[in-house]
């Protein structure tokens, strides 16, 4: 257990505990008068008092501390932050000299970045400590957001923007001979996530801080991230991320905040009748805290990341000195590797064990931390019934599912609560966000593996499963066995596991009673059958081999189905709320994925359409467009209240706005032209239509549909004269980006195919600037911050019903990019808000998909001739010698694994081509296109993560904003 939480003193007190010696410290450390003045100011500030508590007023709409002296201290401390350029420059120089990570010779870019980040962090720490000191005194209810991913992006520009210090830092760095943008470019993206799941979590943290909600994020500190993507002649290659190679100036290691985490071992019953988990492998989870500042607010919340290690005594010194170095380090290596890589490959049993260890480490360390905070704030008398009134735990997808049995274990085994009380508290505390309808993402873990790794948790899960069985029998009875069997099959947490003893006799299928037939008739038939059987036996004996001549063939044994733990079912059962992330997705969750649960507990199910922060994704990454918006609607309040973006609709036909709008877009496109040249070596024209699809590479997201459409476009061009090409086609730069999981072979084939097509088209002199295909390597948040403002058409073309929501579609729309897509995920709501005429729609609808797959299986699907043409064109070898038969083969046939075009690329191909023709037509009319672009930005007001967080806070977490004085 942690020895302490946030320190009771401010950072200056931690750094300089001996105030009586401070004058000597100042003289020794500060060579310049400005540095000395800066340090004197820091030391002279009174530390915040941390000793008294205040009764919670969490039921009030906005919670305020009632102690005027404390209010004054908090306010005085926060208002004493220096914001002028001279003080900022002194702070940067101070950190360059006295918080060095580099040699002292000169203030080059990497060193200047670290010093600048540490200077900003000083301001964050003061607000950070004040925020949590205030929460501590109020004893407010807090939300805790647990996620395996937080795709943060770079922190510097976001931090100075939220703190309203961008101007001061730009001026200060200019005085020191640097530009703020150059300094910011030195920061590597934090490799803590991969896709929309992690980016959503980061947007939520930004909104929570901005809206003054008391909340923390919890995740893991991955040393090597997912991977860094290289694009070579062989396609995608993966190497380890190096984001921590030079350290991370934004994090603070809390060496005093660590918790034990156990694996393996066994469970025994003590003399007190309590179950004890003993033995096994013990590691330590250590906290690394990252401050998350709100925009134009004093609130700064926390992202706590766990790293893992073993205690020093686990280093086997005897083995090391005997030359067995690997054996000596084994325990330390096993502990540390838990936080090496995000989503380690799980094809092997070792990979599965490592993934499960990751998930349990996140849940166990986070819950121990949350409980320690609850106990500390409760004081001498802890009332566990109040736990759900002070704590809300949100599980971001199924990765943190082990929170449910872990909270039960702590409450029962360590805190002495009864099963009934612990179960009631757990269900009132925990909630679950579902992010997918894909079966492989609704996690199922091997029962045997979990039993071995987490023996106490599997006992608890078995008891929860028994609770579920009892609830189902109570609800549906045993008269209709077929109905009962169906409900149990769908709703049990354990799959292919025997029923518990308490229900073994009840859940036996009754034998069917055969109807009584005419006795004489039956005897007559039986006699005839007997004679026929005897004749057949005589015939078989003729020419039959003797036993020595013929081997006896035994039937193949039928393998037993694997015993599994269904994590999504456990989430639904163990939590008080289940939400989807877009309206169409939430309906699929209720009507298909969890329909039986919805019928039983309809009140649990909600929709919370995803959102994105307008600070990072508009105000900071697209300053030119932001200034135009502010000018035309007459206020910058849209950054906090995106509903004001709708005011742009008044000016959609204004020619002056059109001119400014197009100028901002071209300026952003020029930045991407430079990015493409730097990353790929290709030169592209800023006058072409920038057509972008950037997201995780997956078959259901259908990058294959996009690139096959481009191939068809190229084939058509090659069959035309130069003048015909120019007349028919609008110049395009087709940009792809995204990572294919390292073991996802088909996705990696698609990456290879895109780069091969690009290599052919981009070097074809007949085509020139009329068509370019670019794959931007190692797509991340920083690349997105350049690509999204420059994009004019963005592709969100997943098979309908398979994308839960998407968030990149919202970012593109906010930045005036027009979408082409299916009626899937948040596309449905975006199209409603921006207007049907301002969205390019194609493809089958979600409710049609099942019948279309059935039609394919029955051999009734007739492919479009253009689809057959494009497949043959690929097979002709025009894009190089690589054999794409496996990739193309996945689009052919009517059945079989990896066949039969499961994602309906061929079905949607003709409507996709026709829709792209409409895109060309619209882009030729720049006035119409600009109007569509403005209406996309105006209609994106609904998709701010601020709105989403307000809904979570009100409907699921029951927390209130807490505004610092």
C-alpha cells in the first residue's frame, strides 16, 4: 500500500525542505540575478495549508469551500503565477542550468525543449496541488477513468494553450533565440495508445479538467508503446518506440506511491473463515503522474500511470556471481516486461499471460489507490456503504473488467465485508463503456489460464456466475427449458463450464417421451428390419478381410470446447450502467450484442455519443481557421461552448468568408505538402483535392475498398488520352495513414498493397499531379494535427454496423472537411447535423448486412463487372511482383475462413465509385464545396467531448463540477 498520496506540501517545499538554509542555496545555485529573483519568489510563496477537512457539499450544483481563509490561500497561490515573458525566460534558463538533462555547453533545441517543458510544469504543479488539496478538503465524489490506452499526443503546445501562456512562451523563447513551434517539434508523442479508444480517453481528460469535474485517469506507462511503424519495400515493419529514451519532463515519479500486485499462488481458508490468497509471484506497481490542465480554468487533474518492478531483494545475487546472469535477473525482468509494450502479441500462451497480467495490474493498483484515498478522506470511521457515493469507476471497454472481481476481493478478503454488501457496493460503483460489436474485441479469457494466474478471482467470478444463473432462473422459471437454455447460453459469464452444484439438478433437460405406436405394426416392422439386417450381415461377410488383414479404424475424438470467461458479460452484470458510443451503436448493443441483458435490465443501457476536444482539435491545431471563426461569429466562446459554431450558418454564402476560408485551407495544405516530402520523399500539388483516410488498419474499416477505388481510377486514366483524363478527373492526393497490428497478416498485406500502388502511380509520367497515393508512416496525434486541418475529403467507409462510433470523423468535420462514408457509427449523427447534402453517402445499411452475407453464402451474389476488372488488373502484376492472391482471394468465394468478402467490399464497390464521381463534380464548383465545408464546421457543434462528459457526469457518475476559488 502507498505510504502517502499527493505530498502535503507544494513542490518547492519538497525540493527545498530546509528553509533556514535557503539564502545559501540561492547564492550557490543562481548565477544570474533573474534566476535568483525567480527562485526567491518561489521560496517566498506560503505553502498551502493541508491540515483541516471540510464537510462535503457534493449535492450542490457547484461545490465551493466554505472556509474563507483557505479560499484566500488557494486563490493567492494560484494568482501568484508569473505570466510575463521576462519571468518565463528566467524560468527556462533556470531549468536549463539547474534541472539539466543535457550537458551545459549550449541551449540547443533538445535542451531548450526540456527546460521549457519543466518551466511549464512548474505552473502546472502549483495548480495541480491546489486542485487536489481542494478536493481533499471537500471530500468530493470523484470519477476514475480506467483505460489501457491514453493517446495524448504532444503536451507542450496544449499546456501553454490551456494555461493561456502561449504568447508569453513564444516571446520568451524568441529572446533566447528559439521559436516555440521549433521547440515543440522536439517532443515525441507519448506512446501510450494506438487508436480511437486511447484518443477518446485523452479528450475526456481534457474536458474533465476544463469543466472542473473532479476526476483522475488511470493507465499503464508503456516503455516501448505499440511500435514505431517503418514503411519499406516489404511494407510495414515494426520497431520499438523510443519516446522515453531521453526521459519525460511531464511526469513525476511518485516513489512513495506503490502497491503490491500478486499473480499465481493458491487460495486457502484461514482459521477466521476468510479466504487468503498466498504465495505466488509478487511485483510492485509504481505511480507516475502526468498533469492535465483545463482550458481557462485553475483546475489541473491527474493521469496516473503505473510502471512495474520487483523489489531489489528479488535480484538473485548468488546466481549472478555464479555466472547465471539471466536467472539472476529473471524476477526483475518478469515484473518490468508487464509495462514494456501495449497489446503484446497474444498468439502464444506467454503473450496471453502477459496481456492478462497487464489488465490485472491496471485494475489492482488503481483500485488499491482509490480505496486508500477513500479511507484517508473518511478519517477514523470508514463507512463502506458510502464508497459508491464518493467513487465512480468507468471501465473504458473490457480491458479493465477485472476491476469487478478485484474490488470484490478487496472488500471481502481484506476489509471484511459480506458477499451481499460487497456485491451491492461494486455494482453501484462500476460502469462499462462498450466500444465494439466485433466478436474478437468482446474479450474471452481461458478459464484455466485465469484460474492459474488469478486463483482467487476465478473463485469470485464463479460465484458471480452463480448469481447470474439464479437471477435467470428466477426471471424465466424452468418450465420452458429451451428458453432457459437460450438465456443461460447468452448471459452466463462462464462458457462451456459445468453448472454449479446448487443448480445441477434443476438444469437437466427433460427426456422426450416417444409416442406410443400400434404394437402389431411395430412388431411386423421390427421383424422385417431384423431379416434385412441378417441378409446384410451375410453379404458383408463375403470377401471380408480377417482381423489380421484389416486395421480397425477408430472415430476421431470430438475435442471439448474451451472453457472461457466472457469479460463483456461480466461488465454488464457487475456494473450499474452500460453505454454505447453512438446512437446506432447503442441500438445494436441493445438489440443484438446484449439483447438478453437489455430485456432483463433495460434501465442499465444508455447512449453516450463520443466527442472530441475542440481545444486540441480546432483551436490549437488550426489557428488560422479558429481566428476566422472567432471573427465571424464575434466571440471566442465557441472554444468552450461549441454550440456557437452553429452561428456560422448565417454566413455560408458570404463571399468574403469563402475567400478567407479557402485561404486558411490552402495554408494548412502547404504544411502537409512539406510533411509528405519530409516523410516519404514524394512531391504533391497543394491545388489537388486532399483525400484522406487515416485510422487503424483493419478489414472492417475498408482501406481495401478505398485503394481498389483508386486502382480503378488509375486504370480508367490509363485508358484515356491526356485531355480526356483532365476533363473527367479532378486532381487528387490520396493520403493513407495508420498501423496494422504486428500479427494481423491481412492488414499488413493491405499496407503493402497501398505502398505498391503508390510507388507505381507516383512515378507514372502520364498521370503526373492528376493522382498521387501517399502512405504517411507512423501515423500519430502530431501527424493528425497537421493532416486534419488540411483535409478536404475524409473517408469513413466501414461496413455498416461494425464501427461503434469513430472520433476522427468528428475532428475532420469540425475542421471543415467533407466526409464520404456509410451510415455507420457517428456518421449517422454527423450527417443529420451537417445536412444530407453536405455528406457523401454510399453503401449498404446496417440492417441489410446479415441478409447480404446470407445471400453470398447461398451463391446468389453477382459482382459488378468493374469490381472484376479491378481484381484482374491487380493480378496482372502492374503494381509489382508481390503475390496478392491471398488478399484478392478474401474477396472471392461464397464461404470459408478468410473468404467470401465478409466485409462486403464487392457489394459496396459500385455505389462507392458512383459516390466518388459526385465528389469530383462537387469539387469543381469551389463555391459549392466551400459552402459545404462551412456547414460541416457549423454542424459539428454537437461533437465536443465537453457535451459527452456532461452527460457521463450527470447520468452515470453523479458528480458535480468543483470550481477552485
